C-alpha cells in the first residue's frame, strides 16, 4: 500500500452552496482564475472537501451512480454531483494513483492505498471492480489525533492504557469507532509516558507524531510485505506497547498473548458486540481440546475489554455507547470458571472499578437526551431491560444494589473518524 502526498488542496469546481476554498499563498491572481475555471465534472479533491464540509465519514463512487456520502451512519446521495461514467472513473484513478499503483489495480482488480492532503486530512482508499464497473470508497481521516477528554470517553480508559503489561481489547462492529478509541489511548500514552510504541496496521489511519513516546507506525503492504511477518519481527524491535489491529487468526492471537505475557502492553480489536463474547471469540480460534489451557492464558493476560457501538446523536454528532469489562481479581475468577452471568452481573455492579454493561451506557445517553429513544432501543441487547431502567431513572430494579449511573465513567459525545 502506498501513500500519495499531494500539494496544497486546490478545488477546480465548487458547488454553488459552498464558499470558494482557500488557495495557497503562492498562487497569483492569474493562477486563481485558471484554478476556478469550471470543469466537466467534480474531481476527487472537490468531493473530499464537500464531504468533509458535510461531516461525512466516507465517500462512495461507482460507475453508473451518483456519489454517495456516509453521514452519521446513513448513505446520502450527493445530488449536485454527476453520475460516474467509465471515462470519469478512469480520470479519478489517474488523479489519485501513481502509475505503478494504477497498473496494479488493473491487474488485481482491487487496491488499498491512501492519499494525504497536507494540513487538511488523509483519505484511506479502496478501489475495486463491481458488476456495473469500477468503484472506490474513500474513508476521511482527520490529521488531528483526538484525546480521551475531547471525545468524552470513559476516564477508566486512561488507567487501562497506562498499564505496564497485558492485553486490551477494543471491540465492536465495523464502523463503530474502534480505531478512534485506540488512537485516543495511544495519544494519552504519547503525552504521559516514555515508551516505544509500535503499531502494525492495515492500513494506518491516524498518524501519531512522537512526543514523550517514540511511535513507530508500520503499514502492511508499505512498510512490511506481510502482516504475520511484521508480527514475527515486532518483539525484536524493543517495544513497550504494541498495537496489532485486528486479532484475526491464531497466529495473531498467539503473538499477542506471548507479547502480553513477556512484559508488553498489547492493544487489539475484534468484531464482537459485547465484552464476554470477545473472550469466547478468542477461545473459539483454538481446537476444543486446547481451550481450557488457552482460557487460562487469555484471562491471565487480559486487562480489559471495551465493547462499543456508535449511535446517531441528537446534536448532529454521533454518540458512543461503551460496555466496559475490567479484569479485577473477582472478574478473573468468574472468567476462568466460565461463569458468564456472574461476570455480567459484576460488570453492572462494578461502577467504582469503571465497569458498565451496554444498557447502562445506552440508558444514560437516552436519559440525558444525547440520543433518541428509538436509537437507544435499536442498539440495545435487551430492550425490556432498557425500558425498565428508563422508568427507574437509569437503575435496574431487578437488582438489590442501586448503581450510580451518573459516574465519571459514563459515555458522552464522541466524534468518530
């Protein structure tokens, strides 16, 4: 995967409802007239600026279709654009791909790459072929790495990220903001610790500048040929913290556990919808006869699990609801015995340890007006339980102990990548 760095962002055609974008200082008046001359169709650069203005997370382009933006999780037509013709798609490819990458796409029919607009943003790009012709998806990624405070994330994440060794899992479906949460945790370390952080990403999303920490970011296809090759080498690179990305197979999990057990802090992601399921997902990678031994290794290495989902907020932003498991001694005992209901109950009652279940987070977001009732209900794993909590000001009346739903660990506004 190869990243292209372009000069200052210049727009050649601007939709009528937006003001003209700023031009570089070095352009003369004559140059500005040439730049503003109307083109036959809007360029990729123009689409990126419009999408950013409309707070979109992704741009979808496909031959035979109008461009679409993903805004607050919904696919929205960009009706001021033009339907993409095969010729237009070829020009889009020529705009964003260097000749070697263009040739690779024509040979393989799919390509991952990225493009950088200095002082503006990065775009992760996936090009592919479909039944109707060529297509591409651009993910807009801010150059600013968000902080835990700015995102309003639970404060327990600072404590979790500052542990010396062990395994941290951030889980959730695709597009739930896992990369943003991890980036905020890495930023916290970068600003407060003196460590060597190595990331293995496919692709790199947020770019970290070394501060107190030395940050070494490696991208599969650009800085290493194979993901497993980078995993094999990472323990020889004197890391303190390793961000692996997705825990996708047995080799990845084995490496993560080995690193976590030998004095490293390891952060990884899974596509699971709750904290307990994340542990079961790791176990299911192994054969049944191996699972008892692997349960001991996983639970012994685990620091915590952050399971999250994004909801449309009531203020034109998105809100994150987080289920948080912290591997306290009592939690470790339940997990070793496979007592899932007891572990879930401990999460609900463990507010003082920073823990909470998903319905606690959803109920708090709903009661404070940050998300609509409909959004919370659609995201809830147990709608009847959520409704009972809502009627009791956030408390679960089925438990004898009333938890404080207004602790500092509650999810607040969250702006994803």
